[in-house]
């Protein structure tokens, strides 16, 4: 069995000595920095959950010594797709945040699995073989792979070839027998700072003379020339050390801009290079999976938030009065989950053997994901009361001078200490107002709301629906 | 093969000579009355669709000469539950209305399948055997079975035993070796007028001294003492003869109050008699199925309405401008469908071998069904324009005097005749404002919105969600 | 005082002997036809309410013998605009339907008051004098004036001059010293059948070579060549005679296509003729008033529906359980009202002395009107229960054979008779599903939802809002 | 003229040397601390706006040397109430945050104006005279008065007299000829740290033996025994120094728990002392004003957010595609504003001469305020794109090492620098996710959503609505 423990995972990341910056300075050791450590703990939780035998069926694949983490697997059946959604919910229930990394890498692996197979079949390339080998390596070493998609794009009204600075779309700047050199950046890479590898997918819509942008590959994040700019709020680091002011005391989220300053990629790690006609296919398969999966993620985070709101209601002696609001929170989270399961169940196998969800229902799930969690958030704030936006810090509570006053005036019902109440209220606050809040998870993950709606329009089969109406209205075509 | 054609079905109903009243008068022949005929055509469509070989897998079960209509079947697998939802969507796409009857009978059969099995196992009764025999008979003769559930209830603040008139809950008034005599009524029986049989389920919540209300059975609708009051709008009959003013020119909906005036039920058709502890179980299994199925029904009706709205946009030369609204209609219908599939997929087998959907997700689907279709309806009226509520009648169009003026001023884009435009506009009107409108289908089918919300509350497992929150907030229990 | 009673009004309409058709046949006497009589009763209610001294301040203007109905007045102050909204609510509270006629005539009078003043000032015409004289006549005789706006439009993708049949936009076909001859039609004219006069406004967006469409005028509805096609459902007439099946037993709504077959209009009744640059101004002033007023109308209808739902809850013994839903209904109706009052208060005087609401807030009110009433309707159906879509007819209740059974099984709590319950349930049904339902009132009155949104966009002053943001973000322009 | 400039105001606050704590430590000088300084700048903006002659009519009252800030005034007319809403919008447009203080003090002054008048009339007390004198003093010195209402409440299931610690409801612990001594705390006091005075209102629902809690008074915030615990996020202070990472670079929000450790209040500053029957009246008048005013506040903040979203759309070259979403944002903000104006217009004078908004419409406005801004926020995040939750810090941009890379990859359309884009994106982020986000402003200000709904229910006049329905359904009472 190749499954790493959280400790082994964190240690392995520490050894990589990646070039990561935060708040304008290089992070000496990402396992020690308060902010990034929390993100690593979040990804690490996936490692620990996977070693728990009770989760074996859900979180591992393969047998005996070949058993590996499901996050490195290819979906081989309808059940695997359903499992994908359940895994997302389970992990979010246990972390309360989007850990990013492995989840995006998983989807990238599956998207490329399909597309490289198509390319090899039609173009006689050997990308699929390279990818299969890469996948086996990743499974064997139980690596955390980030998935990269979004280019900075510069002026969106211009095409890639019209950009003053061509690097705003990542591209190949050199190519020889041994490999390629790439330049550019990918933005909003969830969990990059806690990943061993980054799987890079191309953008979409490249024409013949934009072929150098049609590139897919994977590299370790400590490769020469790979620079991460980890997004963080100033002061964030300070507050995260052993403090419950951060809300979620155990796990965190992180996103980074990952820059490729003329990075060399050996040939066997290149999975597309110039096949511009296939770039869109990678993207569309990736977001297809991601748009379904979000239903599970937001249901899981919704569960946590519902539980936290229920606790606050209890601490305030208002459980009965808040009952209908709590039920509505449950309804909203389960509606997301049910849609994701529906999208999974209606999925189909691709010729590569990889399964993908139903495209229409996955985009329907995503559209719901861009709406319902805002109501979940609103209800949590409603139930939590005014303190969600106005409460003292842990430092106030611990101050000898004013701590006793905070304790006196924030005590809850039936001996609930101010600390308990503040801890839960800060968890809620972090989920509705912090950088890892629901909105940040749900709105642009897997593409913009507008992109999902456009896909629904394209798949809405209006002509056949018109025909249904014509028959019932008694109209000949 | 035992599958009847629509014609055979209608003929068989005609021969039954049921005692049905409408608008205060007895209907001499329900196959000839304009209103009830349309309802029969709707149910008949299920018969015809089932004989279409392209639908064989979806709409029939069994092999060779034993092949029978899926509407008389027991759900034997997860796939059967998913199929249940797909059938509902298919039928509604092809009828545009709730035909009632067979659908409720199907759910009643499954609910009783489970409950009679439980009773036999625990109480040593032989209800399940009787029901199995009954099911085989129904399959063999391809009968349309209505399903009955709702008692009139009188004063809802009083318990059954406190009612001034005990008959407001249907009950056993006599019992002997050969059978029982029942008195009371069941309201809102969809498609009763077009059914061969009615399967009667008990209400819920009966105590020991209300045992005479805990009764389940099936009788032909032409049994002595069975009286139907078919709900109709005065004038409705007139307009339905060969007219497109009815909106949906081919199919109709019907509901009836079915009264049991001391009706004798032979022993082999009695499936519960006095087992008050099991009454609630029948109801909860029935609504469990129904609350899931509605997701399919409303998606199917939504498809028709989306198609009709798209036609009107086209006839008015506004297809492009209405594009986003049409996409939203598609999104809403598919969201319902996806949730229903999710509820089906997460279903489980009961000891009887019958499968039932996930209770939480089925109630989530139902809750969505009480909300989303109103937005679908609103969008259809928006796209359709002001004529939806204000347009001339077919009689105006056909009048020699004013017909040409109506034609002149209602003509559409690119040679679309006024008739075409009016036909589709009237179809939309019937689906948003007629008695068979979406709202009528979605709000109280399978129980009230409040009942579904109460079930969600009961299943919301707040304690385990609180535990998730406690862990992330760092709180000991 | 010139105020007519309802009886006098109805008698005066009867004497006009207008050429009105319904269901393909000419109506011999619109005061006797079951359907049109109800519409006349509705308009008549405005007459009766206006003679009630308690409403004098709200419903009349002028003093002593010069006192006249507010429906014939020009808004002379901010308070007049606020009063406009209150009148709409009061009337709808007392009729439960959109009576159409006088309300649209009122807005048309004010829109033309402004535009004729502008034309006279700039072009030296004498339209405003003609209109002032016309207004005085109408006030003196207390006439009900319908307001006409919407042309049939044919192919909406084509401009008026490109239409194969130019008459799809009403136009002047002849003109001489004495007056003009007009041909065309106006659709969706509320209450035309109960109006003395019709005030015709032009469409919008006519170019120089479409000047013959830029025409405004008023004629009595019994003018030679004026033909009405009253929109009705077949069978509707039958059911409306002395029956509570119609839901609202006292008042009705009506809409008609009004056709002008070469109708002569004397010069003094022509208020625009060829001034294509001013056509848009009439329309925009008319809809400006109407979009505000709808907030009052829908609040008034919402009050009735809330009351009806509260009665059903009471009859079913469920008042407490339905309390939150009833509160939400109140909230929604009051939100509409508050917005309309806001739009009125922020209004301004035009140079003509007529006051108009704030354009942005009036369109905001209209946008709310296209959304909130659907939720009001949904809640009413929810509270009303399943019988809203499935209940017996009055004819069933009165049948000697089945009437006692209907009584037995539909009786309510605490001695509420089946008749009472059915009457209220049918009122709700007529307001959520009949031709006079809320949706029909709210969606396209005063123009489509899209038109209101476009106006909001035009008035949204994004540049000044960007400037606010720039300042707070610390950005130089 | 008594109007202070921002500088004079800040200087005067600095001299007070209040006892305020943040993050567990005493703040040496609230005018120098990065966090509190921003809050002072926000309140200071009101001072500066009031001295701008263009705002004189809106922001000042009185004439010549007696001219004073409107924030210290009593509403003397309907127009004053409308002005109240406009002031709220104007100030929020110019600050982008809730500055708290003066706004709550203004409402408290008016609420007490009414209640003290009532008490004096009926009980023969002289509270109103004291208050009038206090108001004159405040006007003359142009003081910023915070308003206090919410007690910590401890276990909400218990009444004040049942609390283990009676101080969880603020109370009088001593009383003599010269004044009273009070103990307890008030939570969520907006802008306390930037206020000269705090006007304390009682809670509600005190019985005869809880009279010591029925106390109203005003004291300077540097009174002996007054301790503030300013709510802040750790690290917050650091980031606020000259950084655009804070989003809104100019103004901030602050809330505090204000503790009264046996504070002496001289008699002339006591406005209620033991009159428990009148406590509820103060509260209900205060929230009545506040619930209306929030419509103006959220409209103003909505304007800023709409402008910021429009800028981001422009910088990304997506203005056209985001047009409908921006229009929806405008609609939502204006709907809030229109409702608030409606509530103001329908207001009435109280016997004291102070005007108050319509109670029903004010609560309707508040209910809308708890819902619509969440959709505004969602749309802003949608338009802003994924960077709203994942962008580099100003420190990254200014770092010599990675700054150029951030600039390269975050540059916008047409020469928009990364700094511009980041500044606006951070402004949006602070308004949707920071402590001063819309949700924090709208949900619990002026009481909980549930409290507003309860008030609507109490005012919904169901009986008169039932009567409307009965008439139209033809039912005798």
C-alpha cells in the first residue's frame, strides 16, 4: 500500500523547498508558515482520511500493495462518478474548506486521460502512454497534484495572438528532442503550495497560429523557474498561529498564481504540444467533472455551516425558533448534492474508458452551486445573530484586564462559556466572510456562472421541445 | 403480451358504466363526454406509448407472453427507480398534463407491497399473498389503477374519533368471513374517471380506537356504491369538443371525489384491516415514491412549456432576445430532474424486495417541485407576451364576420398564421392558468409543502452536523 | 356634482350599442351578457366608490358642482401621484380584478397632457387646447375612457414601413379639414367593452416616412367602424350567470382587440397627427405612470388573496400553522406598495403642470411587479391546499343526488358549510389560475419585463457609480 | 454655525482619551491606531460632507449661527423622514461602509424625544425637558453620539430577573438626588470608538420587578468606568497602514462592546429610570427609524458596489457581457431605496412633534434589506470574477522580486495597471467578504429578520383582508 500519512505528506512537501512568495516575501518553509501550514493540514486531512480503513472503499482503489489513493485514479464506472461526488462531500465535511490541489489534479488527470487517448487514436501520437506512465508514478508515490487551467488572459477582448504580451497565455517558447520550455502563468491554483506536482492544461479556442499555447504537461512544483505567489491578506499569518480567531482552527485554504519562467519540461511529461484542435476538449472535460463535483463540495461545507448555526442557536437558547431556518439550510445543501448525484448517474464512458458526468446536468449543478450557497450563508448569519460581524478577538478573551468582562458578557445558555460561543461564531464568520467563504468556493470554480449557462443553452435541444409543443397544440410543422 | 392499445383501453372503460357525475349530472358515457374523453385520451397515451417497441425497455417488464406494462410493476432495483423518474418525464413530455391514475396506482401498489410484507412477517397475516395475486391479475389484464389516499378530514383540528361525522375518514362499517363493507370518501383522485380499479390506502396516525379507519383494499370503479364526482369548470365540456381553445388539443387531466357508499370488498381484495400501527407506513412509502416522481413529471411538463415558449418567441421574431429566459427554463426543469435521479440512485431495497428512493432526497426533490415550476411558468408568460392572458377564441377566428380581422391582426412572423400562434399561446395559457397548470401539479401532489419540509427536518441529522462543526472549531463536546 | 352611479353608468353604456363580438358572435347587449356584465360591474364599482363620501378626498377632484371623478383628472402635485397609487390599491381591494378601462384612460390623458403641451410650445400646434377641452367634457359627463397603446405589430423583426400589411400599426389613411380617417387595431384593451370613450396613443419609434402612424385621438366606442373582439373562454358566459363557480362573484375583467375600420375622427379629437418625433414621448409618459400604478394594483389584489388564504386556513383549522406564510404574503404586497409610493414621492412636475413619477423607481416597481406576485400566488395555493385545483362545481353542490355527499365531505371546521369553503377556494382559484389571475395583471401591463429592465439600465448612471468606487479605492480617473 | 470639520472632530476625539481595548490591549490613541483611525475617518466624512454648502439643505438644520448638523436633529416633518433616507444613502455612497455612531445616536434621540414626551405628559416627570436641553447642547457642540440598545442577554430562554448574573441586562445599581450609578454592557455599538457621547436606551419587556433595567441616559464615552472592547481581527491593524489591501482605502467601520462598570450618570442626563412600561416604546421607536433608514444605507453601499463591479467589467473588457447583471444590481439597490422612501412618506407625527415612519412599511423595508443585498453581493462577485477570492497583496505588487511578475500577469485591458485592477477588486472583496461587508450591515441592524417579520405579522390586519375576500366571494360573515 502506497498511502502516505499526513505527517509523511507534510514532510515530503517540506523537502521540496519550492519557491513560494507571500505578502511580498519568500516563504522559507511552507510547513512552518502559519498560513500555508493550515493549507497543508487541509490537504493532509485527505491523506489521513484515506488511510482510515472505514473509508477504504470510498477513498482508495486497487488491491494489496497496489492500493492507491482514489485522488490519483481514473473514473472507470458510473459508480466511480457517484463516488467522486461523495468523496467531495466527505472531505469538505471534514475540512470545512476547499483544499484545492488534489481535487483539481484528479479532474485534470481524467480530462487528459480522455483527450490524450483521442489524440493518439487520430493523430498517432503517444501522449496517452506518457500519461498512463505518469499516472502510475503518481499513484505509486501518492503525490498531491494541483490542476492548472486559467491563464491571466490580459485584455479579454483580444485574441491570444493579438495580445501585446503573448505570455499572458502560457506557451511553448522552445522545443527540442528532449522536451519543451514553457513561459507564462496560471492563476487561482488551489492548494499549489501544498502540492508535489502541477498538471497544466491548455486554455481554449486557439487557432492554427496560436498553436504554441496548446500545451499540456506536468512538472514538480520545485522545478527550476516555477514561482508561486500565494494569495494572502496582510496580517493573516500573524493571526493563524494557535488562535481560534481564524475560525476554522484546523484547516485552511490557499490559492496561488503559479508562474512559469522558462521552465523545462521533459518529453515524457508533455501531454499535448501544438494540437490546438484538442485544447478545448481538455478544458471541457475538466470543467465537466468540476461542475458536477462542486455539488458535493458545497453540500459538505453546507453541512458544517448548518451544524455551526445549529450550535449557535442552541448556545443562545433559540433552537426551536431557528428550526425552520435550519431545515431550509439542509434542504439547500441536499438539493445541490442530489443534482450532483443525478449528473453522475447519467454519465457515460468515453472511448478511453474514463467516465464523465452528463454534460447538461453537470452544468445545471454548477448553476445551482452559484446560487443556493448564498442563501445557505445568509441563513447562517441570520441564525448566528449580530455577533457574526461584531465580536471580540481571542486576544480580548485572554487579556487579564478585559478577559473577565468578555467572559461575563458573552457567556451562553446553560454554562456555555464565552470561548465556546466565540469559537463557533468565528467558524461561521470564516465560512461566510473569510477568504475561504462559501461564495469564494462556489461562484467561479469550474468556470464562471455565465459559462455554465451558455453550455446549458447549447444543450437545451429547443427544437425537440418545440416539436413536443407542436404535437400537443395540434400544429403541423 | 398483455398490452392494450389506447382504443382497447377506452372501449374497456366504456363498458364499465361507472357512476360518475359532473357539474351536477350523471355522465351517460365517459368515453363520449368531451371533458372526460380528453382525460381518457391522456391515460390512453400511456397505453399507446407502451406498445411502441422503442419504449419497450422503459415501459414494459417481463418477457414474451408474460410481458406487462411497467405501470403495474414492483421496483426491483436501483435502475427501476431511475426508470420510474424517466417514465414520468417521458409521459408528461408526450401528454403535457398529469394523467393521474396509473401513476398513483403504481406507487400505491409498491407502498402496499412493502407494508403487506411487513405485516405478514410480523403478524402472520396473508395480505401480501392477496396483493401479489391482485398484482398478477392487474398485470395480466393491463388495468389502469387509480391510487387513493386523502380523506376529506372534516375539522383538521380534531382527531378521527372526535369528528361529528366519522365518515370523513373512510372506514370499515361491517366485516364478515367474505369481506368488508366500507364507507367514506377519498378526494383528489387523479384520473379516476379513466380507471378500471381504485387502490385505496389508509390515512395516517390512527390510534387503537380508530382501527376501523386502518383499511386498504382495491375495487373496480363500477362496484356497487362507488360514486365519482368529477371536478370540472362549468362550460368546460362545451369548449372541449374539437376546439383548440382548450389549449392542449389532445390530452386532459381529471380529478374526482370518489365516494364509497357502503361498498362491499371481498376478502381477497383487502390488504389491511384494522392494523392501525401499519397505516402510517403505507402512506409514507407512497409519498416517498410520489415526491421523487414529481421531479420527472414537472421536468416533462417543463419541457413542453419551454418548447411552446420557444415557438412563441420564434413566431414573434424574438428568439434571440428570449434566449436567456429559455435557458433559465431549461435549467429549472433539469434541476428538478437531476434531483429526482439523485433521490432514485440513493434508494434502497426493502425486505419485501421492493426498492424505495432515499427519503431525504425525495423530500428535497418535492420541495424544489413546490418552488421551481412557478418560475418556469412565470418565464413562459414573460416570453409569450401579453396575449397569454388576452386573446381571441377559436370561434372568433372561425367567424366569417370577424375571423378575417383576427387573422389580419394576429398573424406572426414569416407567414405564421394566426391559428398557429393562437394554438401555441393557448397551450401555454392552459399550462400556466388552466386547471391542469403546473402549479396544480406541483404544490400538493404527494402531500403539502409543509409535510415535505417537516420530513426534511426530521432527517436533517443536526447532531452529527454539530459534531462536524465542533471539530473544526476545536470544541470538546 | 357630475358623478354617475353604477346604475347610471351601466345604463349609459347599454345605450351606446357598441359593435362588440365574443366567441365569434355579436353581443346583442353588453349589459346583459353574463361575461361582459361582470366587467361592467367592475368598472361600475369605481363609480359607486367615488360617490361614497368617505372616499371623496381620494376619488374626486374639484369643488361643488364642478366636482368630478379623479379618474378624469390631471396629476397636479406630488400628493396626486401618491393618491394615484392609493386609488389603485383601494379599487383592487374592492374588486379583486383589473377593471382596465378608466385606469388606462387616466394615464393616457396625463401622458397626452404633457406631450400636447410640448408640441404646442415647440411646433405651434393647438393639440393641448383640444385635449383640455376634451378633458373638461369627459369630466363633466363622468365618462369611462379606455386607453389604447399596443399595435398588433405583425413581424416584430420588421419596421412599420417594411410590414407586408401596413395596418398592423394603426395609421391615418385620409386627412382633410374636418378630421382624419384611421385604420388598424389596438390589442389588449382592458375594459373596452365597458367604456364610453377610447383614447388612442401612438406606438413608438416611427421615422419620418412612418409619420402616418404617429397619431393620437379619442373617439366614442360606438363610432362607425369601431369593432371590438372581446377575449373570452368558450363556456365562460354560461358559467357566469348567478354562479359562484366564477370565483369572484361580483366583478370581472375583460380585454378586447379594438379594430378601427376606416374610422372618422373629427379634428377637435385629434391630439397628434404626423409628429413622429413626439410619439415616443407619449408612450414613455404613459408607461411611466402605469409601471408605478401597478404596485398599487397588485398590492390591492394581494390583500384580497391574502384574506382569502387566511379564510381557508381558518376553515381548515390551520390558522396557526399557516401564519408565517400569511405574513410573507403581506410582506410581498406591501413591498410592492412601498416601492410605488417611493416612485410617486420622487416624482416631478413637467412644464405642462402634470406630475410624473420618478422614472427609475417606477421601472423598479414594475420589475418587482413582474416577480413578487408569483410568490404571492404560490403561497395562496400552498395555504389553500389541494382543493384549489380539484374541487366540485356549484352545480354538484346543488344537485339533489350528489349535493348532500359534497356537503358531507367538504364541510369545514366549526360548522363552516361546504358552500363557504368552496366559495373562497374558487375565489383563490380565479385569482391564481383564471384569466384575471395575478400573473395576467402583472407581467405585461405597462410593457414587458424586458422593457422595464432596459429602462433601468439606461437610467443606472454607471459612470457616477464608478466614480464613487474609484474614490474609495484610491484611483485617479 | 457650529459645524466641525473632520480635523476638528478627530482632534476632539483624541483629547477624550477614552478607555478602549482592541486585540487584548489598550489603544493608546484612537486617532493614531490604523484600525480605529479609519473608523474615525468614516465618521469624519459626515462632518466634512455637512460643511459642504451643496449639501446644506440635506445635512444641516437651523439658520445662521444656530445652524447645526442634521444628525443631531429631531424629524419635524414628512420631508425630514424622506431626508433621513437620502442622507443615509448619500453618506454610504461616500464612505462605502456603515460608520455607525451618529446614525444610531440620531435615531436614539428621536426615539427618546417621543417617549420622554409621553412620560412627562402622563407621569409628570421632566425627562423631556432634560432631553431637550441635552439635544441643544449636542447640536451646539456638534457631537457624535453613538446609540446603544442591545444587552448581552445571557441565557435568552430566561427573563432578566432569572439570570444568574443580573448584569447581562444593564441596570441601575444606585440612585440618589444627584444621579444614578449603572452597571452592565451594550453590545454591537457601531462607531463607539469615534463618538463623543453614548445615548443608552433600555431593552424591552421588563416587568414591575425588573424596573431597575428600565433606564435611559447619555454619558460621554470618557466617563469613569466606561470601557470599550473594539471588535477587530488580529493582524487587521497591521494591514491598514497606508495599504490598499484593506479594500476601502479611505474609510472603515468599527463596532464595540461598551461596558459600564458602575458609571455615575448625573440626573440631568437620565431620561428614564424605572418606568418599565415605557421601555418597549423607546426600543420600538428606535428600530422603527432604523429599519427604514437601512433601505437608504444599503442602496448607497449598493451604488458603490455596482460602480466597482462596473469598473472590473470594464478593466476585463467585459462591460457588454455583464450589462444585465449590472442592471440587476441597480434594480435591487433602487428597490430598497424606493421602499424606504415609501415608509418615510407614509410616516406620521407623534404628539411630541417628532415624526416616525409607517411601521408596517419600515418593517417591510427591513425585511427586504435582509435579503436583496445578498443578491447584490453575489452579482458583484460574479462580475468581478475568480480574483475576488484569490489575488495577490499590495506587498506582492511592490516587491522588487515578484512585483514585475504580478504586474505582467494582472494587467487589465487598454493599459489598466495591475494596481488599478487590484485596488478595485480589493474594494469589492472588502464589501462582500470583509467585516464591513453588506451582509454584516443588513441582517441584524435594527433587530433580527425574525423581529421584523413578527412585526409585519402583528400589523397585517388579516381580519379586514378576510372581509375583502368574503365580499368578493359572496359570503356573509
